[in-house]
């Protein structure tokens, strides 16, 4: 299982070399131990660059998320949405050259040690990747996989871990949670596996959940349920949320503001309620124009679930 305890590719290559990490770590307190100061963003990405070989993929990303805030990252396929967060979380292969800064609660994590990054991922930062079936371990029951996160990040074992795993499955709306603990991913539907991934990401009580296309490939009813779930979890846990999507409707549904990316740069940062009247970049305007059913003026964090919300489906592709 690699979504939470990812051990791979933890060491960045490139502009900030391996020996810089320990210096950074000494200069700052451990990122997961520093209390949130109101003036310090939870995550502050500054001038983040990524290249593979000679190819510049990210060309200086600036992006910040406050504690408890819900932001979107929207853009076309290949615009760099996933790479931004993979780079920030130390999940890119060694062939990537990475520059810039990623501050978690004011502490630099770009170049942090592998063990620090592993503790953060699945701890302070929960990550849900797009393809649940691929990210889950096919030969372990979902109960085992959730318990593993509880063991690694909360030191829980035995019966208490089983009870907590059951509670988490309940929390993400999986019916007959106790029985499902012994199910394998192939015995669950796509939507259920997506919920299991969210349960695993929540198991360590993260301060922020990064959800990369969490509803892509799911039918609209299930998609609406997952979005309602994320909204409710945010409300109940005070968790920050980063929703990565190519679908403006999805982002508008759960986020307060969004970054719009195109070709490795952030072309616009805008609040959801201002999208209609204040979008400046032509790319953003095209996105908004492709969402005729757009419902402006609401607070996406507060509004009640309604099935027709998911009918607002504007993709970059159909905006272009
Ligand atoms: N390991 C890699 N080596 C070289 N290039 C890569 C690698 N991983 C990603 N890229 C390139 O980086 C660019 C950005 O990719 P990224 O996955 O961030 O796109 P995205 O915005 O998430 O797109 P999508 O909506 O399709 O998920 C793409 O052009 C991709 O081909
Ligand atoms: Mg992506």
C-alpha cells in the first residue's frame, strides 16, 4: 500500500541536493510538531520548479493553503497539477530536478529527510490518489490496510485498531463496516475503494487532505456522494482540503477558492464566488463559460447536498 506510507522516491534530486535536507531540518522545528500560527499558512509553496531532463514541467508555482481551508487546483491534462503536489510531498522520482520551497507550518520540507517525509505523508498530510484500485494493496484486506496506517501513525494495534478501522469505514459511509474489514479491494466497487482510500487518508487525522481527482471515473451519483463526504469531513474535522481536478464543477462544489494552472504555471488564483464576474485570465474565463449552470454567490463549504450540483460539469477540455 503506497498512498500513505509511501516509501518510494522520497529523496528529491536536483537543485537542492541531498545534503541540504539535514541543514534545513536543523534550522527549523519538526514540521508536524509546530503549532499553527494564524499568520502562517499550513502549506506554503513558493517558486516551485520541476524539470525532467531538459524539460521544464513546473515553472515557478506559488500556492498557499491555510489551516481548515479548502482550495482547488484546476487545469488541463498535463498542466502540472499532480506534479506540484507530488513534488511538494517528496514523491517524485530521483530523475526530477526540483527547486523552490515548500513550507509546512513554516518549516521547510523540500529536501527533508526520507523519514520526515514518510511521517508527514499519511500523518499531517493525507493523500488520496486518483486510482484507488491501483493504490490499494490487492492482497491485503481493507481492514488490515487501515490498521497498518493506525499502527504506523497512531501506534494503535489489536482490538482498538480494529474498532477504529471499523469506525473509519462507518465514517466514510461504507455499509456493514465490520464485515467489510475483511474484504479485499477486488471485492469492493470503485466508489467503495475510493472511500477506503479516504478512510486510510483520514486514519492519521491529517491536518490537510490532498485529493487528486478523487471522483474521476465514478458515476455522477457516487461522485456526488464522495464530494458530500469530503465536505462533511472538512466541516467535522476542521481539516484543510486540496481538491485537484480538471473539473471546475467539482472544485466549485467543495472549495472556497481555486488556483488555475496552465502549462506548468498558476495563471490565476480566484475565489469561487468571484469566478463569474472577476475571472481575468482567458483560460479561466473559458472554463467558466463552459459551465452554464453555474450557481454563483453560494458558499460551497456550507450549502446543503443536492443531486443537481454535480450536473455542473465543466471540463478544461470542453472549455478549450
Ligand atoms: N516522471 C516523469 N518524467 C517526465 N515527465 C513527466 C513525469 N511525470 C509527469 N511528467 C510530465 O509532467 C507534466 C505534468 O504532469 P501532471 O501529472 O502534473 O499533469 P496533470 O495536470 O496532473 O494532468 P492530468 O489532469 O492528466 O492528471 C506532463 O506533461 C507529464 O507528461
Ligand atoms: Mg494529474
